[in-house]
């Protein structure tokens, strides 16, 4: 084969390789926007995205160089072309190069990665702090004052209808990603989240914030965010935490500052009224109505909405010895739970009014008729060890 023909063949091969690469890469680039991680609405999320793309393109460049060199060598130096293989065993120069070059690349990538990590863990100088406490399977948000004392708190529980989950109803746009009480924070303020758990390991994650932190029992992890744009942002628990792990979404509503301040003051006033209600005497109808709401939120996933339970793990409440027996024992069971079972100690999650209401509901729903009334003062007396 003449030198001219060899050069022509090599040129055609290079053109073909270029076409193959373009055919492979261009569809991937078009698909990347749909499959890629979101850019987000915080500076942290944008920094993480930029770092991700930088490292991605470095890896693409390395892969392209290595594979193009490999394919070129395989094709242009194949045995059928009469190429004689090299006979050297080792090359000190090559070994130095393929050691130094990767080290330089890794050091160059480590600098921007370290800068982003330092920024992520800089939780100081916050404008406000919120404790995020995980339970199976819900979130509790405690808004803290400047001294990290609780001002008010509430639970956030998934409110996707059971009919949608069991396929009896068409699924909505926010299927399994909506809650009854979203976390609310203002725009343009640094919010510090203190994250922990009351039972097993969970993980609080909001992709648009670039925020994810494990919630570990007995340990207080923290993370921060400053959101630039008002809106509703959704995430979920990303740690396998039990049978209802999938039913533990995170919803954060970011409000304009003035709107948030008005909502915050309203919640503070609600907290004042809630504390005043601890000494109030409720009618049976009031207790039943409030108790039904609490039961559906906290109890129905195990004991079922109709109170029939899922024996033997989750006993039924209809006609049970607990709901028709001694009232004080029933109240203590709700407050203290049952160690070694899925029955949680709701005395750490519900106040006296809520416990009184749910106990009254359980004793007068599902065909039960205990014929008694449970008031908040009865729960408070049991909490303090006094005889009602």
C-alpha cells in the first residue's frame, strides 16, 4: 500500500470516528437536560450544580481522550496492516507521566470541591433557626427564638388520599408529595435547620435547595439555606426508615418576607391560644371532632381508618380491651407507647388537648361506647402523676 493511500485511509477513518462520536454524544447532550440534577433556587444548589458539571466534563474529556486513543491504536496498528508491535517492557517516562497527570487533575478538581463543601457547612450567622425532628413517618418542625427556645411547632404529614394510594382514584399531580402542614420560611433570609430523629435514622432532603442531611437519634446535625425565589419546593425522606418510608414527603413553602412575618405572628397567637386551651373543658362533640382529625393523622396508618387494624402487628381498636376498658390505662398507653413495638410514645408528640381528644374519639368511634369523657386536665394529672 502506497503512503498516499495510507494517509487517505487514515483521514477517512478519523472522519468516520468523528461522525460516530457525534452520533453518540449529541443525543446524550439533548437528553442530559431531562436526566440531569436540578440547578435549584439557592446559591448552594447552583454551586453544587456548577461543580457537578465541571467534574462531569473533566470526566468526559478524559474518557474521550483515552477511548479515542485506544480505538485509533486498535484500528491503525492492527496485525492485518502489517504493523510490528513494540517490544519494550516498560518506560520510566510513561510511568511518571501517567502518575503525575492524574494527580494534577485530582488536585485541580479538589480545590472547587473543597470550596463548595466549606460553604455548605458554614451554618453560622443565621437569621432564624428551625428544628426538624423526624418520626415514623412524619416531620415535626419547631420554630426557635434567638435563644433556641421553641416558639411554636407542628407536624407535617402526607395527605395523599388513601383511595389514590390503593388505586381506587386517579392520582393527582402531587401524588405522595403533598402534606397537611408545609414548612414555611421566608425568602432572602439565612435559615438554619437543626435536624434529628426520635426513633430511627431518616434523611431530610429538598433537591431545589441543594440540602440533604441525615436525621439520627441522639445527634443534632445542621444545615442552612437562603432561598431566592418564593414558591413550593418538594423533597422526601431519603433513608429507608420503615414500612411507610415512601409516605414521608417534605414540602417547603417559601413566602415573601412580609407575608411570612404575618403568618409567623399568626402562628404565635395560635400557640398562645393552644396553651390557654390546656385548662379548658371541652364538650364531647368538640373532643370527638378534634380526635378524629388526630387519629387520621397519627394513628390510621397502623390501626387503619376503620379501627380494624392489621393484626397481629397492629391490633384493632373496635371493641378492644384498651378502648372499652380503664380510661387512665388507655391514656397512659397513648402517652407512653409500648416498648419493642410500633406503638410510639405520643406523649412527646401530642399535647394534653390532643391526647384527650384522640382517646375520647377511640373510645366512642368504631362502634365503641365507653360512656366517659377525657378532658385535658385528666391527661395533665396523669402526666404529673396525680390522681384525677
